[in-house]
C-alpha cells in the first residue's frame, strides 16, 4: 500500500474486520447493559475491543489483497470465522484459556458482568482466527486442527511474551516504530511458517 493510500486502506480494513467480527453488536451489549456498566468497566471494554480490532486490521493490511471489493472480503472472512469463533475458549490450549479467563476477570474487576466480559474477550483472538482460517484454506486441512497447532506453537516458543516485549520497546521516532513493526511482522511470518510445517 502506497503511503498516500494508507489512511484509506486502514479505514477500509478496520471496517471489514469490525463487520466480520460483529464488533458493533458486542459494543452494543456493553453500552446498553442493564444496569449500566460503571464508566471504568465501559472504558476497559472499549479499549479491549479497540486493541482486538487494531490487531486484526494490521493482519488484514499485511495479508489481504487491496483490489478485492469489501463485500467480497467480508463474505470470504465471515464463513471461516463463523466456524472458529463459536468454539469458544474451551477449544484453546490451557495457557490460552488461562489468558482468556484472566482477561474476563480483569474486566469483571472493573465492574463488567462476566457474560459481557466473556463476549468482549472472545474477540481478543480475532486476528489469530483470521490467520488460522487462512492457513487452513491454504493447506486444505481442518480449521480446528490448524487452530490447535497454531496455539501450541505460540505457547512452545512463548510468542505472547515476545509480543509483549516488543510492545514495551521504546519508540521515540518513526524509525523506532518502523523497526518494531518489522519485528512483529517477521514474528507473524515465522509463526505461520512453523504452523504450516508442523
């Protein structure tokens, strides 16, 4: 994507992944909760959803063709996501389940009902689910099998720890930010390659 086209591409990607993930419905559950959520809980849920969509948007920009119409992309991504997302945290390996439940408890500690917190946290792995579906389609294998392999590879090499470390790197200018982004991109590529070869 050319730098001049990047803002439009980001907006397009954001809208596509938010639509596929039905993020607006989850946010509606947060905003219209009865009784209303405390402001701290509402803010925590909003930030969690924003981070999930941001990761999925980055995945989209790095992996998906820019010339395909949005409606076609939404249809292409919605079908596999509809298969993977309902499997819930029980389908994740133990460490990933622990992260899910820790996220739910963190939102609940701010005052969010656990049912709503679980809906918010269910979208935390949106980018991963897109990646899993992409790998499964390329290999023509079962998505559940790829999901299991994907998360086990992540746990084996402690990818979450590496990602967190990258997030903590100082980024004083655009060169620092660019270098960190290249490292994140290389990490995602390596994760995909190892998953495909296992």
